[in-house]
């Protein structure tokens, strides 16, 4: 149910984002993406299903906003001849940590407890989304209305 609510948030966000243009989207997109870690933190904290669902809805909106902003920036600022290569690197580097996290989660949960791993993992994910905001060039990337 919680993941379904996250999907509803993403779906509703995509409907709104079709009409919305953010001139400098990467700052707000990365900041909002950090909200995607909240359900994991709440899960580790023992929150009830209602709070998890509410956080998942917000996470769905945040992830969709980031995805739309990221894809728009890529498609407006990367030369067409390089889109495939950049997309391949993006997908690889975005996914490489998944099996590492999945394999280490069991061992860390035994050693530290599942709640500690969930809360810490959520915190690390949030920081990972906020860290790129330290790069002014990333925050300054612009989308012109006639481009996207």
C-alpha cells in the first residue's frame, strides 16, 4: 500500500509538472529529492502505516520532480550525439550502489539492528541528495521556456 501511495504521488506530480517550468530546477529538484529518504527514516523509527504512506506520497512527488528536472536538463544541455553515452553513465552510476547496499544491509542489520540501518541509510541518502547543492554551477543551470 505504501509503495502504491508513492506511485500516486509521482503520477499526480507528473500531471502538474507538464505545465510547470522552473527556470533553475536543479537546486529545488535536489533539495526535494532528499525528501525521498523520509519514508526509510520513518520506517526505521517505527512510524505507523499512515505516516509511512504520507511520507511515501511526498517522496513520490519529489522523485518525479527530480526526474523531470534531470531529464529536461539533460535533453536541453547535452548535445544529442552524446545523450546515449551520458544516459548510460547516469544509469550505471545511479544504480551501482544498489547491490552493494542490498548485500550489506543484512550484515549491518545483524550487527547494528534494522532500525539503526534504516534510519542511517535514510540519512545517508538525504545527505547524498543535498551534497551536490554545494556546487554553484549545478544550481545555476537554467532551462529557458523556449527550450523545454
